[in-house]
C-alpha cells in the first residue's frame, strides 16, 4: 500500500528520486500521467494499477469515460527507474504540474501523486 509523503529534488535532467517504500509497490516500470479531477499534479501507477483504474472508467457514462481516458492517455508515459531509484519526468508533465526544482510525492494507496511544493 502506498502511503506517506516525501519531498525530493528534481535534477537538471528532470529525474526525481522515488523512495524505496513506494518503488516496492510500483514495480520497475510505472505509468506517469497528468492528474485529473481538477488537480494540477501527476499520477504514478504500477502498470497493473493503471489497468485497474482505467477499467473502472468503463462504469462512467460513455462520453465522460472517453473524455477522462483521452486526457490520461494523451499525457501517459511509461517510466523506468534507473539504478539510483530515480525516474525521469518528461518536461510536458513537469510543466503541467508546475514542478521545477523540487516535488512532493504523496502515497494515495494504489498510486502516487507528484505535486509542486508550491
């Protein structure tokens, strides 16, 4: 279960260290995407949890489901951890969330949120 929070520096290449307690649940490859529901943050899922989340979208009315899935899919990327436990956050995602030199990672049970500390 992903719980707790952590403030971490973002390096010049856009990489951020993800605490090992999160990495254990996320796996080696994660899905990063824009947060939805009016949140200017990023979401990070294990591949399995992303599949579960998007499957839940099928319960919504078709038009709403398409809008949300399109928003997620348009920004989604697969990201892999490097040997130091860092993951590269693409520039487009950092811009969306207003993340520059530091980020706040928050465990949300089945995924993480990555916020600008501001």
